[in-house]
C-alpha cells in the first residue's frame, strides 16, 4: 500500500517495511514469544489496503475544515484520504467533506466523523458536534444521506438523532454459507472483515469434530456464534453489552438459527451462575437452565486484559478450548496455566491490524488424557 501520510500519521506505525515486511516482523516476534508452547503456526494475511471497516476522524474546523489524525508527535495533521479504509469509505470521504464544507449547518462545530461500512456495501456515518443539533440540522443531514445513499446519525451532548437507521447489515461468507449480521453504531465489531472471515472459518473448521454443547463468553453480536452453532447441539453465549446482546438476538432471527441462546452476563457473573453461587433473573426470564447443557467446548474472545482469574479456572472445566486473543502478552500468561492440563492442537496468527504492532492469535486446546 502506498500512503502519502506514512511517517506523519500515527495510525500506521510500521510503514517502512511494506506489507509483507511488517507481517514478517510481527510473526517473528510472536513465534519467539510462544516458541516454548508450540512450533507450527498458521499465518493468515490481510489485504494490504482497503481492509478496515470502521474509522474515527477528528475534524480540523478552522478556515478550511478537514479530516485529521494524530501524528507521531501527538499533534493533529490534516488528511484528505485514508487507504486502509474499505473502498466505500475511502471513496466517500472526499465527496462527503466537500459537501459538508458548503453547508453552514452541517459544518458548524463539527468535531468528529465516524465511519462504519461492510462487505455488503452499506455505510453508516456519525457526525459528532460540540453544539446542539436540531430539526434544521436534520433537514440538511437528510439531503446528504439521500445524495450518497448512506445512513447518517448525528450526535451532540446527550442527543442522538437517527435519520433512517443506526445500523448496517454485514454479509460474511464462511466456507460455503453466507451469514448476515446487524452491526449497530457504537457497538463493537471486528475492524477487518476479510480477516474476520478467516478467523471464523479457522475456528469452524477446527471444531467440526467436537461434540455436545458450546459455551461462548464475550460473544459480542454473535460474530463467531452463528457459524460455530452448526458444529454443536446447543450453544449458550454470553456478553455484558446490552446493544451487542440486542444485535445478537436479532442476528439469530436474520439467519434462522434455532439452537443458540444469548444471555447478558459478564464472564464473572457466568462463573457465579455456573457454580450455583448466585441466581440470575436474566437466565430465568429466558428459560435458560444450565443443568440441561452438556458443554464440551468453551469459546473465549476476551478483551486485551485476557481472562480474569475466575474465568481462567472456569475454562478448565471443558474438554476443548477455542481462544481468540487480541493481546499476545495476556494470551501467553493464560496459556502458561492452561497447558498444565491441556495440549495445544492448533495455533494461528491473523493480521487483523496491518501496519501496526498488533497481531491477533487463535489457539485451540484439548484436555490431556
């Protein structure tokens, strides 16, 4: 990828080695990190440009408004394009800012513009202001929405104005099947849909011979849950975010999947429910009886902090563990404990975040006999 802001914009920190060079650097570092655990790593490459489905851009709103990003010196620099963004966003950015410039209502005290797009070619734009927004703003924004065939949301302090809808529909192909996902503005979604497809496919392929029921913690909007459900009799998936759980429940309807139940619980709360230390009305209301599940496998995709102590002990109850990690350091800490009683069967690196130091990892473990 060529970008005229390499070395200036601080978003892409490893920019001088080319795509393959930055990937090799990260892979070598992580091979060394995990060499005591495993030695046969699968590597999944990203596209080298137009791979990112969401982005946040500050607005420099002086004499000539412009998108801005923080540079290596922590100061804002003006930009007019960002080639890591999916093509619908990349193509929209310059056209959108030109129209906003010419509209006093839309441009006045505009602070930030957020984009969310999909492989389904839908795009949602959030315009965020340091001023109240009202019906006059809404009329101007609606013209912009219709002109570019996009969805627009306005935000100011304590106010959210939705013109048409506050979500997009993503379509992912996993093996020979397509899945639809409702992705709500402000909720977590995987930033690189191409790598996301590869991660889900990898997890599904490598769990096809597992049996019984699946427990998933940190399930988000059901990103992994929906495809993995085909490998198991029943699935119980938990997530603490209200908006993510709402989307997840709508996603099973979109895909006509019958063997999944979602519960809004943190991982710590689920541990209490699993060991019958505490009863939760949220489980009773959905007629979820943990005693009726025959869990053989647990799937975890925790935040950067990794597994907390109680959850790490919980996952040892299961025959198989599928662990997706966005932080190799906390993954290594967790694996040190897990490999005492588990054997690593598969280990993969996924380049979710090209041109940054970050590398996503996937590990599948089975209990030692």
